[in-house]
C-alpha cells in the first residue's frame, strides 16, 4: 500500500473516533445531475461523493431533500449539519465550515434561440434583461450582489425553464450540466435555447460544508474522508461515471 494512502487512512481513523459520537444531519436539494432522489433513493454525482465519504469514515446518516432556501437556513442554524452541493462565494465564506470540493460547476445565462434581441458581451450587458433565478441559491446571491435589479425569483429551478420557454422572461441563469438534464426531463429540445454568456466568477466547483457551530472533530472527519477518497481514486471514478462536459 502506498505510504500516501496509508497516511490518509490513519488520519481518517484518528478523526473518526470522537466524531462518531456526534449526531449528524445532511441536507441538500433536488438538483440533478448532482443530487436528486429517485424512488426515495438519493442519487447523483455529489450524492455519490458524500456517500463515499460516509462509507470511508464509517458513518451512517440519512440525506434529507429540502427546498434550497430551507436547506440553506437549516445548515446555518442547526449544529452538526452538512449541506451539499453548495457554491462557495465571498458572501458565504464565514457562514460555514467548508469541507472541500465535490463536483465541477459552470454557470451560464441562457435565452430562447429565437430571441435575437438578447446580446451579452459583459456582465453589465445582462443587467438590461429580466433574469430568472432561484431563491437563496449562489446565482441569485451573486447577481444580487452585483447590482442586478430585474431578477425574477422562483422557488424551483425548473420553473424558470418553463417561463423562458414561454417567453415570460428574457434570460435564465443556470448550471450548464443541470440545465441540459432539466431540459431533457421537461421533454424539451435543447435547440429551443441558446447560451449567451458564462458567469465565470461563480463557475468552478461545488462544495460540501458544515454549519458554523458543528463540532470540529466531525468537520475534521469529513475533511479527512474526502481527502482519502481523492487519494485512493474513488473520487475520480465517480466523476468519470458522470462525464460532465461543462
């Protein structure tokens, strides 16, 4: 066994012993292909990463699927609560104990393919249009922080796709992999839409994170568990199965 892998295993074992005595809550949202439930069973790329960490550190915990605003509030206010998949931006930095990266994430603005009036070469250009976003998610927080005034906020991501298809809004802001997945689930053709601008500032990675009041031993156990599945190749195997090309 390579010394690097052995060292990770030893660190995980050291972190697990005091942490296993702590109650644990895990919350997320319906956000395919990263996290979603199918017949009551948690699925998705990020879910598989979280479950691999749980297995590595010997934890057994139920994953709760909640509306994002509720999951986000729960993860801020309930001790020993893990939330995933969450974007990491300056506005959130001090609100959570960050465990680490669990998935790639790229965000873009989309319009209808037949809407030739939408042209965006810079972030400021996008301020001219009505933009569909979801309440309390990283995209909404980012655009709101950048001074966007025409944000059309909904409780569920998929509602924005439907509203865009009907021409009720000019643009929607969406994760690229999730957008493709959601459009297919709605029975729509991707040719109905076109991508007009990538939001580079909030593209990159999704994370798992703990509530700020969580026990340090619990947070440490998950950090070591995530490091361990990266070292032994499990993480790369999960990414390869999903082959996200965003």
